[in-house]
C-alpha cells in the first residue's frame, strides 16, 4: 500500500472538477491511491509524508491520448524532416522494420519518462508494427517500471505495398493473427476496474493500411471484450483524397459505416473533418485526440478544435509519435493547441484554462477515465506540482495561467499517490542509463 501523502499549502489548486474550482492555500491528502481530502490546514494522518507545495500550482496529472512511443528512437531523421505524411512514412518504415523487443522497451521508457517530466500521469500508446518478435507487452512492462498509468492499444497493418497499401509487406500481418493477438493481450493485461493502471484497446493503424473487414471485425471484437477503439482519421488532404478515391466517401462516413463511432471510440488528428463529420462525432460522442505539434510538423493543417468543442465533440490532447513532433512534452502541446486556435480565429478563441482542461479532464474523458483528470475527493491521486517561483513564471499575475507563463517541467508528479517525479527528476528508473542505452540503439540503426 502506498504511503499517505499530504500536499501542504498550495499557492493555487486548479481542480478541473465539475465546478471548475480554483483554490488558494489548500492542502490535498492522498491516501490509498485516491484523493482523500481537500481543505485548509488539514491534520496529518499518522505515518503520512508531508510535502511542502507553497509557491506551487497544483493541477490534475495531464493525459496524453495519442502516441507512438517506439518513435522516440527516430527523431529528426533527415529524410523525413521536411516530408508530408505519406512521404514521411515511406522514409521511416524501412528503419522501423529493424526494431526488436529491446528497441520497443527502451524507446517506450524514454517516451514515457519525457511525458512524466512534462506533467503527464496517464498516456495511451498506439503500437501498430511488430517486427522481429516485438509484442505489445514490451511497452506495457516499460510503463510499469516508469510508473505511469497506461492505455496501450494493439494496433496493426494488414495491407502492404503489394496489395496497394502504404507499408512494406514485411511490416504487415495476417488479419486472423491480428485479431487472435488482440484477444491474447486483452485477456492478459486489460484491467477494467476503477483505478486501473493498464487498459488495453484495439487500434488498426489507419484506413489506408488495413481492410474494411479488419476495421469491422476489430469493432465487433472490442465491443465483445468491452475495450475501446482507436485509429488515425482525416489527418491531412492526402488522407481525405485516399478515402474519397478508395471508399467513395469521406473519412467520417467511412468510420460510421464500419461501426467506428460512439463513446468507446477515439480518433487521432481529425484535422480535416468537415461540418457534417463534426456533427456526427458530437451526436455519437466520438472522441478526438488533437495533436497540434505533429500537425504543424507535417504540414497537415490546423484542426477545427474550436468548432469541435463548440459542437460538443469530446476532445483530448496527444503529442503523437516522437518522429513527427519531435518532442513529447504534453504541457507544451497544450500551449500549442491554444496558440493555433488564436492564430486561426483570434486571441479570444481559446483561453489557457480551456486548453489545460482539454489536456487533463478532456483527455481522461475520451479514454473512458472519469476517475482521472480532475482533483476531487474520491478521484485517483494523479497530481502534477508546478513550481511557480522560477524564472518562467516570474512576474505572472495569474498562477493558474500555466500555459501563458509557467514551467514546462513538473517539480513533483504523483500517480496513484506514488511520487514518481521528485524535484524534477524521475525517481522510478535510472533515466541516464536508459538514455545511454537508447543512444546506442539509435547509433546502431543509423549505421545499419
């Protein structure tokens, strides 16, 4: 059982609770993995650890709704630096084809460590290629060591180049084997309970790399097993053109025809959704993982985030893969989301508080985790502590406006009440050693 922790004397607590309360001078008691009390001058339970958080902003832990953790080994690859999505993929597929279970494990540890240092307590991951014996549990074991709450998805590609698809044939799998492995990993690792540290989803890669049958059968399987569905959708103009040419309809219509809408589904990107598709997603409560930095990096466009929010589409944030961002800092991602809406629609299009809400409560909701993403009694003890006494926030009149003036690295991070970042250093793994291991793997890939 995790030791009780009393966070004493926060300057500001941005709760993201149902009333969106902002509290000053409050304490928070974390006990048995959840938030036990919130108040002023709380008494210290016997044996509890007291952490002084004066001068700090407390927020819910941030939630990352889209990632490809393995890509942290292929950042800034020269051939893909200035390519559009399909050209970028063609550059990187041959490199990813060489990955082994070690590459998957180490890259996941690095990616999750980067997220943790940026305030993230819950991350999904979309792993859709399994070369050389790699398996989904390579990333699950990495997340368990780092200590983040984890929602891995069993992705897949089944249509290779020889069948008119984008990926090389060596990276695609037989569809029956894909579905069998989905069942295996769900049965082995999925925990549907409140407070779960691992929930598995099913996530065929994209409409241009799997068949209609796999999309349809994946949806049937997910609903039979009670797990969530995830894929890429309407990421850029090429993506929409492919859908129109191949399927004779827009991406949203294609998704609906295969059962890929509903509150148990979330799609990554959705940069090119039109008004009818936005209305469809709002009506069905289909979620969207908004990935602004990746969309900028690949020149995909500015997603209609304001329109989606106004229509009632559930939206969270994702850093996307580290080969198309090429960073994994979730609080910086939230700032980028805010700034892009202002560039597109004006300075009043999105506030710092709304963007942070999308990065916390919004992400938790589209992942089916109402127990996370907010600070309230009974919710999970996933807490980010931001030191607002440093140079980044100096002179700020509003401590809650973290995305306008504040640090991009947490001071402390608690997941299920466990302190996994302490004084801006990861306390669960030997990160310098992991980084040396990743550097060696990256060097070998460059020389191969």
